[in-house]
C-alpha cells in the first residue's frame, strides 16, 4: 500500500526502540497522559451533568416552570378566564392558582422563617409532583378553612413537631404604612421530603384560601403557576405570553428563579475542565521533550535525508506525523475509555464501595445516594479535539528544529 514518505519515516521513528528506550518511554507516557486526561474529563463532566439534571428534576418537580402573578393586589375574580387562556396554548401542560407568603412558623419557643405556599391540592397535581414527596399525611387534607399545614421535613424537625400538632403562622403585612403582623394557628397535616434543602427546610404548604386570607386577598389567588410540556421552552414562552397578556401582571420562569444555582454549577464545570486540561498540557510538554530527543538522536539520519534531496518542510512533517499519531491515539483511547466509564458509573461506584468498604455518598448526609451520569455528545466530541489540538501544537517546535538541521554540520564527524 502506498504511503507518503513522511508518514512512512514518522511511523518507523515512532516504532523504533534502538538506543531510544527513554524516548519510547516518554512517548508512551505522553500517550497515556492524554488518554487519562481525556477520560477523566469525560467522566467528571458526565457526572456533573448527571447531578445538574438530577437537581433540575427535583427543583421542577416541586416548582412550576412559569408563574403569572400580581403580587400587590392578586388576580381578579375572572382569573379562571386567564387560566383557560393559558391552558389553551399548545406548550402548556397545566396551570394552577397559588398564593405565596413570606412569614414565620412557630412552635413553643422555636421560631423559623418559612415560605408559605397556598395551593389547591386537586389542581396542584397538574403543575407539580408535590403529592409523591409527602412521606407522612397527605396534601389532600388541605381543605378551605381547615387551617391545616404540610411542612418540609427539616422545617418540622427544627420546630420539633409531628403530624397532628399545632404550629402558629406569623405573616407580616403593611397597613397604612405600618407593619401589622397576622397570626393564625394551623394543624400539621403532613410532612414532605423533596431532597432539596431550600424546600425541606423553608417551605410550608397550606390551602390557597387560607393563605389568601392571611395575605388579605379575600380568597383570590395571587397568581397562576404554569407547567409546560418542555421546561426548556420557559424563557421563549414567557416572552411571547408576556407580550400577549401584558397589563399589570408579572412573569417569572424557573431559569430566572434558580439562575444562581445553575450558574454555580456551570462555573464549577468550567473550572474543572480547565484544571483537568492541565493533565493534557503536561502530556503536550512530554511530546515536545520526546520529539526533541528524537531530533537529537536522528540528526545524522535527517542530514542524510537532506543530502538525498528531501526538503526541510518534508523533514518537519516527519515529526509532525509522530506527534499527531500520539495525540490521535491518546485522544481516541481516552474518549473510548471515558465513554465506557461514564456509561457504567452506576455499576463501578457500588463495586468500589463494596470492595473498599466505604460509601461515597452516604444517605445520612446526601439526598442523592447514587452518582448519576449523563453523557453529552458535544462534550465527548470537543474534549478529544482539544487534546488532539494540544498534541499538534506540541509538534511545532521539534518539527521546525528538525527542519533547520544543516547536513554538513551534522555529518562533520561521521
């Protein structure tokens, strides 16, 4: 099979071990470093993608994708018309009224801040999975005027209360420029555990009419919580529906409300990528060193090739081929290894825990006890390309150095 001269010689130099044990070792070490760097990046980013997806799922299972509200005066009595208009949109899977209060929940001498959400249980199922997170009791016990409340697990634990016990809800209001607190007694009807600290430690659920009375809205909702067929449509759908409805209504979507959380995850992923790319950078320096040793070792061969009429640019390509092969094999092997590990994280982690007798994420400390993994095709493509690019850059100096060897000087003492 025909091979270009540069490719043929580059392969021979790469496979040759005569008098070059150290060079061969450094080339192998460079290849292994690139492979491990690429595999590590793919696995770690896949795990972080998994945690991000798990967090997003948990957040959206407790919260609406979009809210339409009037925080000051609440919705008018014709809010069912607004709901019908929203649910008529093809992107909308459901809508439910709500009231949101910031207040305090007290039991005895314990007083805790809480976000009190007024819901209609029968309609809440259209926009969230609240009912499946209730571990004790039920949200169906929340009835108009019943003064029942469902607490997050950590909130109930901090207050030292259980189902059937009473708590006091204190909601501050401003009347005539003066703060006027409103106090109401509620009976704990259930406890939920969503796996999100902010919800479990700070969220309480009551019936919408009870919350509306505390807020001074006379039984009317503050707004409508909307669930979409695809949560990722929320920003675009908000812009369109806001332009259509307008008025005094306020609009908010989950990407705005939880932007800080996902921004922090994005920063962590970027920093982790930069740190792990240093492994690949070290491998690139190893490629420079190994190729320079080959250049020094093969000065005589290069000089003979030059006297046979090979141009300097062809000489530089010989070493470019060597570095390219190291980078290509290392990046490809790393991608395959990374995909294999990332796809089997759910099997590998339990095996490690059983073999070494420890738990990576114990259930008494973390809500997510199994390490999730989500492989992203763009990342799996980009990471090996970056590693291969580093390898190509590492060949530039040795290749140029080989091209500048003067035949007469190299053969002077041979």
